[in-house]
C-alpha cells in the first residue's frame, strides 16, 4: 500500500495514556459516565489594551482581570493565550459583596478562592450571557459596567499566571460558547486540539512540560516531578490561590477520555509522532461515503460528521509489541530516513521473515545496500503502527491477495463504535490509495446487554456465555443447554440497530418459539410420510383454499428474501413466527386435519392438501436455513421424498438453492384475495359465537354446531351460498369453519332465539354486515369423522357413517393380515 504524500512526522497534541505510556487513537478511548474533574475559575490580570481600541478598558486598569474556567488546572503552566468568540457579547463587571442575608454558594461542593474572600476592588471580563450564572455561582453581585464584542478584545495583553510573561487574547472558533464557564478559554496549544489549531493561526508556542509518565518536566519549574492528574493538579490550584488568582474551585462531572485498556484517564499532550494527513483527500472520503449503502441509514450521518471534522491521524504508538514503523533516525541530527528504497527493502525482508525481523535484525541488515556503509550513523525507530491502521488496511491483505475475492467487499459488519474505528480507518486508507471505499455496504449494530438493560460485567455476574447457552451449564436446571439454533433464532429476533437484551427469561421464551416452529415442521413431515412428488395436483386443479394457501406462502417467501437482502433479520423472525407458527396452525392446519385424517389416503382432497404441505415444507426449510441451519438440515434429512435441483438430488438443505418465484402461485386474482381476507375475518367472528355457545353448554366440539349466515350485500350472499355447495369439499364453508353444517339465510324475519340461540355480527369496511347465528347441528354424529349429518343411518352396511365416510371406507383397500400359526 502506498500512502505517498500523506505521511509526515510532527509535534502535535494527541491523546496520551500515562498508564500505558503511549499515544491513543480516538477509537481506543472510552468515555465512562461519572468522571469528576477539578474545575476552577481563575483570573489572568490584564496589563495592556487591544491596539487601536480607543481606551476600551483603560477605566478599569489596573484592577481588571480576565475570568477563565478550566477543568484541567494542570495545563495552566502551558498557557499561551486566552481565546474569545469574536461574535459573542462580553462585559466588564465589577465584583461586589452581597448583603449578609443573601444566599451563599454551596460550600460543601464549592470553595471560594482568595480573590473573592479578600474583597479587594476587582473588575472581571466575562461573556455577557454568563454574568447572571456567575453571580449565583460566586454568591457575589456582578455589576455590568461596559459591553463589547469579543472581536474588540483581540490582542489585549495579560500576565501569565505562572511565568509572568505577557500573553495575548486571541480569537478562537465556535467551540467557545455560553453553555458553561466564562466565555473566555484558557488556551494551551500543547494540550488540546482546538487550542493547537488556534495556536497555529497566531503562531503561539507549542509548550507541553509533561513527560511520558504524565509528570511535569523541568520546564514546569516548581511543579517538576508532580503527577499532572494528581499532586500536580492540586499544586497548581494551590499556587493560584496563594497568588490571589483563584475565584472558585468546584467538582465538575462530565465525560472524560479513558484508556480502554488500562481504564485510566488520559491527557492531551504534544509529542513527536507520525501522522497521516487527511486534508489532501478529505473531500474524496466524503464523496466515497455517499456511494456506500449504510445500514441503518442514519449511520451515514454519523460517519460523515466524524470524517468531516476529524484531525490528522496519529498513526504511531509507543508499545513494546505491534507492527513496527520502518524508519531509521540519524544518531546526531535525529532526521528520519524512510523512502521508497528503504521501504521496499524492508518489505521484502518482512514478507519472508515476518514483522519481528525489525526487532531482531541489525540496522546494517535492514538497510538497502546503498546505505549499509553508513549503518553506524542510524538507529532503528521503536514506534509501532496504530493497530487501527493495521485493521484499516485489512481490505488490501484479504480482498487483493486471495483468489476468488476482489474489492470492494460486499459488507463490513461491526458495532456502532466503529464509525470512528474500523469503518473510518478502512475508508481513509482505501480512499487515500485507491480512490474509493473498500466496501459496498456497512452494517452497524448495538451492544448486547443483560435482561435489565445493564452492561455485562463479571463483577455483576450478569455475563451470558454463548457456550453455556448452547451446551448448558453445570446446573442443567438453572442453565439448560438450548443448542445453537435457539441462540441464532434470538439473534434474528432482535432489532440490532440498537442495544439488545439477553438473559434466562429471554432465552426461555425463544426456546418456546423454537419448539413451536419445530412442531409446525413435524406436522408437515408427519402428514407427508406417504408423499411422492408424482402425486402432486396441478395448481389449476387445486381447491381455492389450497391456491390461496400457496399464494400466501409465495408472498411470505418473497418478503423473507427482501428482508434478507436488506439485513432485516428481525422481520424474518416476525414473519416466520406469525406465518409458520400462528397463521398455518390457526387456520390451514386446523382445517386440513379433516382432509388428511378422514378424506382417504389416496383421495383427491388429501393429495391436494399434501401438494400444499410439501410446498410449504421445502420452502420453509430453505428460507429458515440461514437462521436455524440445524433444524432445517434435520428436516431435510428426514424428507420422505427426494428433492431435485436441475436433475440432481439435493442431499443437503444448502444444496437446494433459494426458492424461485412461482408465477402461477402469485397469479391469485385480487378479488379472491380480498374475499379470502374477509372470509378469515368472518371465521374469527364465527369462532366467537361458537365459543359463546360452548360456554353456555349448548355444544362441546364445534362439529356439534350449525352456523347460519345472513349477508346484507347480495353479491356476497351469493358467493357464500356458492361455497356451501362448492365443487371441492375442501372449499365448503362448513369445512372452513370446522362445523357440521352452514346455512345461508335470505333474511332474518323468521329467525327466533329458540331456534338459533347464539348470534353475532361481522361488520365489513364498506358498511355491509354479516349476521352470524349458531344452533345445534342437525342429524346424528358420524363415528368416523364426528361430523353430524341427517344421512347417518342411511347405509345398512355402515349405519354409523355419514355419506363421505361411507364412500371412503367403501373404496379403501383392506390391509393384508399376516398369517397366524
């Protein structure tokens, strides 16, 4: 990979971890809640007015000071300027004591400095909008004497609080606000990114008197050797108070960067590092982002904001492990030696011996022939490459080196924190060297929390171990093994775009759903034990109910494919749960049992139903295989028939390919779709009336009932009447309602409660209605199918059978009996 023109060495402030003595990238930081900093309000004494200000501040000298606020008092020795916002209104205020009966600040949390306690004459400069808040905070009366714009303060001079040198007031950026503080920002270019940028504009010194261990150096004078985050911070605050430069000290709770490895606070510190400049290709990176599909879509806004505002990338680290930065330094001048010739030579060595060769080989062996006679003048660099540069270059190692792969990758998949990590580092390395993003799509997910929404922690004892979920724990009752499919099913069930919850109760619920899904597949397998694809009934010959069932199946398969394509796995879970577990069981399977168990083993009605069941079995097995592969394969290995693809038997479910679009199944007329949707809603209303009759002990089984219907819409009434005498028994209303008889009433004039004791009403969207009534069924009970019929007893050979069962029994072959000796 060539990053020519973008790599440079410089001294800039970076996140530094004193605990691990190395620079850190943004992606290596954590921002835990609850960090409390020692914040102070201090004063820097004004000694000179802005040039050409016309005496803007002369009436308040020598008692005028700049009021500054900082949460890092240890950086004050490195102060180089005070920054203001040119557009904000500022004020000179006179500090006066309040009457004794006035409320005072909370002394338990706030500590007034010597400046306010001395009650000397004092004028302060602060942002006008913050004066009222400061008045309440200090417990002092702040009287506004004069107002002006921040731009009027530029080049005002003040005395440095530690070294007594004169320093300027400068114009900062929009980072200076009136949300907190005083509106004047203590600026130390060696200890902050925004301070550094402001320092570049004004040529401010880059001063950072802090060493690798986070302790003050000799340059810090009296603070030498003190830990900046500990005793050093305390010493600086004490110094300011003793020199009447402290207004107030108080704790300040906020987000603060921690080293994610050591869990210790970091500091901003200017050090000599290697950087990758993004300025030369920032716009190209922004353009590349817009050509990537981001899932969820709001992820694009996040990475766009991060990329547009990011600073140059510090790619060097001070670690004892990692990929070395292959640079040599001149012993005396410290000038780096790294060019195309040295890089190519080292690359050849590392390709044969690995990156550790840098550490154990001599400088002479690592240098190309042209430089070997000068090997004694150079030493090897000890910096290592930022691991995010390593991972961000993985596309080059994987996509460009392996046979069968090419760039861009179809998908990058990681957590939401990787917008500032892997996603961004991969984007920058690829755009800088190849001109485009290394991926076509990027999917981000949230984090896994426990059932209460808490972060998993060993100390809390709430960690869910995937191995325990799959295999079970030591106590099988407390930690049963659910198998891999239940865990995979849970993954598919959650909306990964946010944080997700998992725990014992969640897994138990998922196991119940898995068992119901397995039960659906067992029902299909069990009722296809004697199935042969040669028995399949042509689609056009199927009963309407079967055609409707296949239409629903085809739509389900289509919706699931669309959800897979869009990585919306939770929608697939919802579809499978609703269709395979609820819809099929509650309607089609419920209605089909009569045909399957009673209709005759080789009858048309059973074969047509089996045609539908076989299609459901092979389709559902294939569409759920990516989520529950073990269950799908279990089904496939127990298919009672062979499934072929292009003439070859698919021995495994993943050899069966995705179900193709079946146009004949989708060609179900739209008017029929509307009718069947209404019919299923009507069935729900019929079931309600049947339940009422069951509660009143009028019936037990629904087959003991007769249903009466009256439709206010004539065309609908005619359609219902046709279904009562359907050519296919499976399409008959009594089969769909699972009752013995259905009668369509032309009117309700002669309907009596004595004749039809239970009734209800189904309202249709077009304001028409269907009245529903229920009474005891007519006739006697058939002992074979349990349906009631007035013709039971009409057949002397089988006096207890209805006409349908008599026909079935009459044509069924008698099983051969084995000889008994």
